[in-house]
C-alpha cells in the first residue's frame, strides 16, 4: 500500500481537551470537521473556491485520539480508469493513520497526489459495503424518532442542502438517543465494563431543506452479530422530506482491555428483519 505520508498535506491541527468525550477520546464530530476542512483546503489548492458539497463520504476510525494529540491530514486524488473521481483523506497522528475519509463523486483534483484504489485499502469500506441504504418512511413503532430543532441559514449550502458538520452534530444526538433506547446507557457501561466504539460511518446527501426548516431524526438497528452492530439514521424535515442518511458500524468494546468483545444480548435480540 502507498505510504500515506506521500499524500498532499491539507490540514494540521490537534485534539483539544474540550473536544474530547466522556471517555477522554476526541469526539467523532471533530474528526468529521477536520475531514471537511481538509476537503475545502484540497479544493482551494486546485484553485477552486466554491462551496465544497459532500455527496457521499465514508469515514473509518483506526485508532483513538486523545487531548493534545497532533493531527495531520494528507489527501490523494483517486482517478482510476473507469471509476468516478474520488478523494481519499488520511488523518495521521505521529505518522500513523488514526482515521480515513473517502469522498465519492468528488470533483477531479489536479493539485493532489495521485493514488490507485488498489493502494487505498485503509480508506475503502470494510463493514459498510454494498450500495448505500435508501431513505424510508419513519415508523415510530420501530424507529427512535427525535426532534433536532431548526437549521440556521449558515448551516445550509447555497442549494439548501445541510452542511456536513451541522449534520454530524444532529446525528450525534439521534444516535445517542437510539443507543440509550436500545439499552446501551452510561450506567450499563459502568456496570458491565462494555462500551461501544464507532469504527465506520457512511454519509449520503439526499435533499434540500427550506430556510428556517426543522429537522427530525429516525434511527433504527439494521444488523447485529458477533462483536459489531449496524444502524441507520435518517434526517428529514417536518414535511417528511429526507435530507441526509448516515449508516454506522459500531463495535462492542471491553473498556478495561480496550478490545472488541461480544455484543450485549439486548442488541442481538433487538434486530428486526
């Protein structure tokens, strides 16, 4: 595999103490913000100053980051013959990959180092393979439905679609309420020693949102077996129009050993075909 350090630098930063979660790890939202910023830098390096709209993004988490950890993102243009253009971003900490992002349907970028998909294994899907899930009609009998409030003018692109980071902030609320409803509460983790860790996320942009529109989230468990489970989270407006879809692959983790472990029984029992 091509060494990630060969990519084009697109962001330098650090994990701030106030950006870490209750486990002391850099919060998912800030990984996502960093990748979006890197995508904007990559566009600027290619002399494109337009708004960077993400159509589909896959993020994989390879290691945990903590307060004061330095980060560097290096980006590549994937331009294989017969394949749609894409951009791969590698987030490094002390030279080792901490996370990767793959932006599909990205504009061709002549300013970035080139990389063949065959050499981009760390950035390619592993748990979330196949076609992205389709939007569905929320069902309160199956889904955990939450109100996510209004969307400000600065949270939308010019075309009315939701910006990536504000969407992730709404996802964090929806996915947390979903996990708690399933039984994955903070008390459960303290008593059992079994936590959870997001290892892969796929985002799909679906539609626009009217100025001043309000968002809801509908979350459902889609699969659970072995040491991981998958869930889908749909953001939609009060009229029922879909705005964005997120698919998550999450591991059950032994918090003492910091290793993946068997899923709690309540997750396996909660799957509905």
